C-alpha cells in the first residue's frame, strides 16, 4: 500500500476524494429527489443541481429537500401502545361532543375528514385584535387556571411581555397547576436558555419542539420544518389560537416595525379539546411523555351553539392538509372570499382556485402587508398579483403598520382565524393550527374587522406592476424561484 500512501501525500488527492464523495452523494440525493419530489419541476431542478453542483446543492437538499417530517411520523407510529388509550379517550369524547350531522354540508364534511375530528360547539368565541386585547385576555385566563395549562408558541421571548407571562406561568405552577410549555427551537432561539430553565425550576414542564434532530434513516437535518403553532389550552376548556406570539413587538413596542396588526381567537368549550389533542401529539414528539386526558370530566362541559373545528396541519401525513383546507374553502365560496395574510406566496392550485372563484362572481379580496419583515416573500408576491388582478380580484396593501394576521371570511357564515399564512411554507412545511367557525354572528364580527382593515389599506392597480422597473421585475421573478420554501 506504499503507492496509496505516496498518492495521498499529494495535496490534490483529498480534493479529488472529497469531490468524488460529493458526486456520489449528489447522485443518491438526486435519485431521492426524483422519487419523492412533489412536482416534476421540483424533481428536475433538484436533480440537475445535485448532479452538476453537488458541493452547493447537497447541503441545501439535506436542509430543504424533504417534504415530510419523517421523525415525527415514525415516532407517532411507534408510540401507538403509549398513546392508544389517550386517543381512545379523545375519540369517545368527540363522538359525544359532535354538534352537526354528517352530510348537511359537504364543505364542513371535508374539514372534518382533514382534521379527523368533528365540529364541536363553542360556548363563546371572542375576537382579540392586536396585542392590546390578546395579552390581557391571555393573562386573565392563565391566572384563572385551576388544573392545567398547555402553552405553545413559535416565538416565546424573554423580553418585557415574555417575562411578564413567564411570571404568571411560574405562579400557577407553584400553586399546583400542571403547566406544560412548548416552544419552537428555531423561532425562540433569541431567548436565553436561562429563561426556560427558570420556568422549569418553578415547576413548569418545559420542552423545545426540535425540528433539527438527525434521524436515520431519513438523513435530514430538517431545519426546513418549524412548529409555527400558537396554542394555549387552560383547564381543557379555554383555548387560544391565532397569529400572535409572545414578544414585545406584538405589542407594537419595536420602533423598527411600528404598529403590529394581528388577530387571535379565544374559544370556550369543546373545541379546546381538539387543540389539546394536537398539543398532546407535539408534546409526545418533544418529550416522549404522555399528557393524560380524562374524557368523562370534559363531557360535563359540552354545550354551546357555534360549530367550531380546530384544524392542525403539518408535514406529517400522506395529504397536504394545509393547502387542501384552504382549497376547500375557496372552492366552496359562493358570495364572498376575503383573505388577510402577511405573506402571499401560494402555488398554482391556489392561484387557479382564486381565479375560478372570481369568475364565478365571488367577491375575492386579499389584503397583505405593505411593510414586512420578509422582503423576499414580498417581492415574490408581486408575480402572483400579476395573475390575479386581471381577473377582478382586489389586492390591498395594509398601510397602517405591519399586518400579521391570518384570517379568512367565506360568504356570510364561515370564518378562519389561525397561524397559517398564504404561502407554501405554511401549507406544506410548517406545523400550523387554526379554527374554522361556522356561525353567522361570528362571521359578522370578522366582516366588520376586515372591513376596517380594508379601509386602512391601499387598493393595488395592475398599472402599479406594469410601471415596475426592469430591475424590480427581475428581483421579483428571482424571488419567486424561492417560492417552495418561502
């Protein structure tokens, strides 16, 4: 083996060795992309990149190339014995709490099939606009907790409001309330670890939702996936879902951002159990521990007259429930479809559905953020407006601050409030959660709220896009290339 030793002594040997290894790995990844990519265009783009520039494409593929969060899926499949009793409790409860008959609305039937739970009735629904309404309502509910708190946010900061909420959680834990806190390891990375350790020392059970675990045989670093959910359940009876995280900027305290326009929803009643089921699954992935649920205790609180379904979506199943849920709402619209979203980077199916809705005579309006923290997403969005405006769809740019809410209004009785943006990341890559409500009274409140937002927005004209400079057009088209991960 003396010849090998002499050969390896040459400086170029290791360059060739590493390059050959990357070429082989690129070939393996290219075959994986061809077999698993969602579209033929995506498969082609990945395959060409992986074979021609593997030193750049292979790391990107390991991070962004997966369409499923395989670790979560495998953990759920191998945990049936541990979670089976809990899931039976949930099924038994939902059968008793169901508040509508199958078949009375195909649109609602589809939502139930996607969620695998039925619509249950809320005793009360409260729209919470901006941090000024949300945080006082949240603190009030947390302080009133007697048995349990399940607390989950994508961003949980240790700034002024974060410390304030943290002290409430510590206080309840010391008083004997079971407090479970789940935060996303990427979204909350700015918070000091000491902040979470102090919560644990006070008696809270705290865990990060880690999407960066290296799990064989999937061979994915998986930082492409994020738990974007904002969910709080108090005493298995009060739930909060919506667009706000826990940080000072959500109270408009960040001078660079300015006013933060957002919406959350407080739900009292049976739908809170649907949120609990989602939290139990996320908690098990993060800790391998099961949170007990006693269905019989929750049955005593069944009641209300506002059919509500909390739909949790994410990259963990055979269906893309995030995009399917939105498509179901769009295709079912007959009179009105109003959408509020900070980021608008949808796929071709969503664009086609919106165009068809407008051609049916539906009043389609989309209000987006003019001031944004995601400049690439904003650039990409202009290429979609170019496809919508000629079809009579009205596009508004919110000018009274940063619009961050995720709200839909369909006709006169169906509304959505949640964490899902109108982009590919929310539809396919992120873990999201939101509430669909079928109630005319609540829809009227959403209508009034969105009408105010429209009045604080500027209506976009197709000429605005046509007047763009060539450089601006090129920047927008280039940004659109990144649409699958925006």
